[in-house]
C-alpha cells in the first residue's frame, strides 16, 4: 500500500501564498509545508455568535463584536506621537477605533474599507467618558456575504508577519485554502480504535480544530488529535524498547552466589521493605536475560535505593563481572562509597572511589586494579568516563541522578565493555507517572514507594520573620537533645536584585545567636574548594558542629541521621522538587524531624501553592504531580531538550487519562503484532515509518 501524502508539498504552491509569503512563514513560524500549516493550531477562538449594538456597550474585560460601517479614518498627531483613529457607526451610535502602532499597509487597507460594512472585534475601553476599542480586529463584509458567525480561530503571530500583511484573517484564509483543495488526509489510527473511543476521523478533526462549528465539536477534535500525539509517542517509545532488547545484547547473570547470599544472610542491616523486595526481583528477572537491562529506579529520598543498587552489584560480582556507580557530584560519590563500604563490612569485596580531585599517585593503583579485575566495585563522578579508565569485565553500570548526565556521557560506559553492561538508572527526584511514561517510556520502570520501618514522617511548618526568635529557641531545644540542624540559603553573595538573606550574612548572625563555646556553626557552599567542603561536611557528620549553614550543595547525598531540623530560608525562591530534596536530608534516623520553611510575609499564588503542598504532604510523587502542574513538563528536569515532549496540542498535565489510554492500546497492539504487519495496521505503520523512522530506527524490529 502506498501512503501518498500531499501534505508534504511546500507552502509556496498553496493558493494565496507564493514564494515571498512562504519564506516569511518559514522564518517567523517555522512553517514549511502544507502539513506544518495544518498543524499550526489556533491558540484561542473568537465567539462570533453574538453581536452588540453600539448603544448597548460598556467598558468590560470581555471582548465583544460590532457589526456596522466604517465612516471615518484619520491620522492624529500629538507632538511626535501619531495614532490612527477610525469611527464605526451602526444606526444606534458611533464608536472610535484606535491604533497606536500601525503600518502604512493598515492605513491603505482601512481606506479601502471606508463606508463599507465591517465586523469589529475587541475589548471596549472607557477613555474620559468615551468608549473606544484599541487595536481591534476588523473584517470587511461584502453586502452579498453573510455576516460571520460561530467560532473563529486566532493564531499566534509576530510583528514581522503583520507588517508583511499576513494578518490573522490571512492565516485563516490560507488554512481554508488547504481544505478547499480537498486534500486526502489519510487515517493513521485503526478504525477499530476510532470506534472503540468514539474518535473523529483524522481529516474531520483537522478541519474542526481550525473551524469548529461549536464548543462540543472543538472538544471532540482536540481529543482526537491529543490521542494521536500520545498514540505515536507511545508507539515510538515501546518499539524503541523492543528494538533495544533485540539489538543490544549483554551478558546474562544466571548465578545468585556467595557474594549476594552472604551479604543477605549476615550483613543486611535491616529488613527490606516489600517495595525493595519487589524491585530486586524485577531487576533479577532482567539480569537473567541475554539482552541489556535498561531500568529506571525511582524512589523517594530515604527509600533505600542504595541498598537495591548494592544488591544488584553483588549479583554482577557473583557472575564474575565488575560494577560501576557514577554520581553527579563528589559529595554524592563520597557518600555512596562510604555507605556501601560500611554495609559490606568485612566481606571480601574490593571497592574504591575515583573522582576528579584524586591525585595521580592515588589514582594509578585504582586504574591498575580495574584493568586487571581485582577491583570489584568502582564509585565515582564523571572521572569514570575518561578514556584512561579501563575495566577488565564491566557488567553493570549504575547511574545516580541520571538527569544530570547527557546521553553521550552515558553512552561512554557502553564502550568500556565488549558487550554493553546492564544499566540501572536511579533518581531520587520523583517523576510523575505521565512524565515517566513519556520521557522514559523506552525504559522499564521500578518504583520504591514505601519508606523503611521506624522512619517518622517529617513535620513541615511554614514560618515568617516574625517567628525568628521562637525558631532560634526551638533549634536550641533540639540541639540540647544532642541533635543537629541544617540552615539553607538560596544565595552565596548578596544580590542587589533580590531581597534575600545571603549565606555569609546568615552565617554571621547565626554565629552570634549560637556562640562559641556552647555551639559550633559550620558553613558549606559551592565556591569552596572540594577539600574545604569535605572538611566541613565531615565535622558535621562527626557532630563537631551542631549547625551547618549551606547552599543547595547539600541537596543530595548528605546522610547525617542525627540531623533533625532543616530550616530553608527564603523558601519561596526554591522550586518544589528542590524543597522536597532538601527536606529529605532530615528524617533519616529514628527521631522526629522537622522542616521549617521561612518566607517573607507576602506570597504570590505559585509560591503559596508550593509552600502549602510541602506542609500538606511528604509524598514525593504527590509533590512531583503538583510541580508538574505549576511548571509544566518543559521546565521539569529540563525536558525541553529531550525532543520528545514537543507536543502541538497534547498537555501532560491535563491529558493524563488520554496518555494512559493510548499506552494500554499500543501495548496491546504490539503484543499481538510487533511489526504492525496486519492489514488494519498498515496505514499506522506507514505513517510511523514516514514521520518517526529517523527517531526510532524501525529497521531494528525483526
């Protein structure tokens, strides 16, 4: 079957466009072909179903439309400022139309409309008792032609488009020309699915999204087109996952031997949660296969991901392979190395830490042991990716806080083994299910969704400067119990632009409020040398300082179970994800812990929602869902770089049900027909190959 697609034609061939306009549309809107224009959806609609009489209008925030005659047009000059003023008359009265910014093209066009019927649309203003409409939309109406009614599309535009005469009305006419050509727009979703979900056909949906008869029809068109976007996103992700499992081979780990069993029997420091047991089982099932494991491990702060990572490493060791764990910062890498070494105790496991600050003298024996296989587990930063780091038999790569590593960096691990190592990607940043399905739909996902026994929920409180003396008293009471406290500031140095308490000023005032020798206050920030930072962190861990004043350098990886108070200054300046990460630095022992969010007196609605969410719930996944609603998928985790989330109409925050439905549909289709070879799926396959093959490599599917 040939999938002939005339929508691939370039726009210059469309009636009313031509080469010059096509070039402007290309430069300004990134619209090249028929298909680009048809998918340049309106961002709002004008309701043309109601007309007002001029005698009825009042100043309002609501946009209205008038039907009358343009009776005058003048350029009025006041000093150096000019404005264009017209008057519309409808038999019940007269109203001014005003343009403060306009081109000669607009003047010429308006002069042609003098004493002709026009439709005017805009917001009415009250100027010294006289009503006018500033920068109205105007459409000439032929005597023979019916006055426009219904919903009219409004497209995003630019100043250059307006100057070149490509107004909203001209864009409407271009899109209308597309449909006047009666182009075949082939269906790309099987008829059985359209029937099952009562979806519009594709051609009808495209026409309706531009020219809806009413709001109900518009809604149906939106649902169809959102369904299509999510359908092919899921098809792209799931076929990529299938392709990887067929194409990318790895060593099967068939043995569960002495390393794993000895640790599990004799060294396990606590009973695994049911969630940890479930995740370990999922990982074991993956590792038994001769294809590469690509699994995302999500777990809230303190949920026990490090334990799961260690158990996975021990499986690699039992099968004669080395394991590597890469972390984005030295502090986090050091934390992992220390906690893994403590958990392994006196087991015969050779483990080492490799970071950029390590001297050549200390680095050399580590590299030699890696190359000859006597080093079992290596933990490090980006230093692990250097060409000088050579493994004898790398079998497992664990990537922590994966969103801080680029694809190219992760791929360097692959080249350090004859067969690509199994990959376990970990994140302590809870990812909403919708974002997880779309961003990481090509990975298998495991979630640790419960905390270890004995952990008490952190109490989160919101306070302002008026409560500062009471806050200091509370901190002193906690310190008197032998506890410790973090105080986090958003800045290192004073900023003239933002009225924030900077770190150094805070450190000095806290040192006065908590003086030596009764108290000791430490300080950590990103501008310190690694050795100085480590010195301060170790002092805090040993309990030599009771209060640690810090920036968000302590956001991840710091584990001091004795710390029970986290104070976040100017917390309205932090994002939800960061606030939740910072809160996770306390509550890591058996004592009751507190997170105190300090803010100014007045909060904007977004800041208020963040603070309210933090005080209401400790559930990282619930926090992440609210974060997604506030920031949108593009800003969360820098996903605009992924190339996956460039939806034209779908919205991950609003269309979760459609995303979930398409996921199930695609999984069902691929389970029965992984190559989309059946007759009812040929159009789907052809559309997929034509439009997404460069992103997915369809040829990998056998």
